[in-house]
């Protein structure tokens, strides 16, 4: 039995508190099925301005009924409440640290690392699968996609990739990250995904409903709920480029998220205050734009654009 199931009876759904060192308390909903089965954890709100997943989980908490489930589900709409209520881009306001770069956490660390530690201690033990819901931040335009792990035990990565294939997004992207909520779970032998829908600090009914369908598809794929398992057409990004600014300046993208690009095509430029071009970003391969920064002002080493290419043999 998991930490979040221990005070919840079969067939019951109940709010569960997650204490964080330093006094903060997170609240999530445990839905314990009438019979035993897999355990799924779904999180959202790691970044304060990414709203689609937050609203999707709030609605699923109201709509899902544990009596119809085989197994258990834990839904955490706000992994970073400080960031959400402050409308903070990327970071935990108290220490200005990106929670998705704070794993493994520490009970003696600053705010983001304490949050990470509490999430690890509560959510990971006993979980059979974890999905972390994100959007493009308030300064990002993004194509819906799912990240699945490339770094981890073979069977863990295989299980995550299989689950990614049921999501109705056009691209799945192999990731080598290890220090985020989902990617550190993979290092602890838990299959996990990071799902991206929505961007620019906005949300819509269509995006929220699509995100709900993502979670429902995972529930059916894992056998927690009954129903058809989606099999959408999806391309696997086999190589991706993540371009960062070489120095601070003014960013002018020449393409949009989802655009197809050709090798050598100009993707964007960075100018200095006087209007001279100090950086030109050109595509190193044919591919698709996954996301890009929409902010006019960018700093050194800040993300500008990400694009990737695929192998048609990996299309499914």
C-alpha cells in the first residue's frame, strides 16, 4: 500500500495532504479502486503559468469514480502552489529555483528542493506509472507533444514509450533528462512521461478536454479503467536540437511552433540594442519546430527554440 492510499478505503476518493519540510502542505486526491490493480500518479502545476494540466486534473477529480477502477490513482493538481498563485514563470518564488531541476530533493534544502523531496517520498513509493502534465510557459509557443525517457532501465523506458503511443499528440520525443519530477522517477525504476499541451500562459476548453483524454487513455492503457485504448498517428523525434542564446539580446523568431523546416533555413535571429544581429539560428536538419520562446528579451543561455527530426520507420 502506498503512503497516499493508507487512509483511503477501497471504492473511496479522498483528499490527502503531503507535508513539506518548512510548513507548506500540498493536497492531492486519492481515488482507490474497488479492486486491486496498477497505481498511477498524475501531477500538474510544477510551473506556475502552465494551466492546462491543472484545470484538467481539477475536473477529473470531480468526474472520476473509484468504484469503476481496478487499482488506484493519485491526482496532484498543484505541485508548486506558490508558483501558481503568484503567476511565477518556471520557478518556486521563494528561492527562484525551477522545481523541475531540483530532483533529487533534500529536506534541508531551499524551497524547491524541499518540495522535490516531499514529492519523492510520497508519490514514488509503490507507483507503477507517473505522468507529469505541462504546457509551454508564459513566454513559449509550443506544439503538443510527449517526452519519454531514453535514460533508465530498458524495461522502464520501454513501458514509458508504449504508454506515450496512446496519447493523441503528433510527436513523442526521447529525452535524456534525469533531474525533473518525471525523469527522476524513471531513475527510481518508475515508468513516467511528461506531457505538453497549451502554451503562453493560456488555456482553452479544447486543450483541457484533450488533456483529460490523455489521462483517460493512460488509465485504459494501464488497465485501471475499462475502455478502448487510443492508437493515434504519432511521429517519434529521433534527434532534437535545443538552441540557447549565446548572449542577451532581442529575439526575433522566423517560424512558428509546428512549422516544418528545411536544413539551412533561418529559424530566428538575436539582435543587440543597436539593431546589429549577434546570433543567427539556422536549422541543422529538415524537421519540425517543437517550441520557441516568444519573449522579445532573452538572456544568455536561455532557451530560444527547439526543433527535431524523425524517422518514418518510427511513425505510429
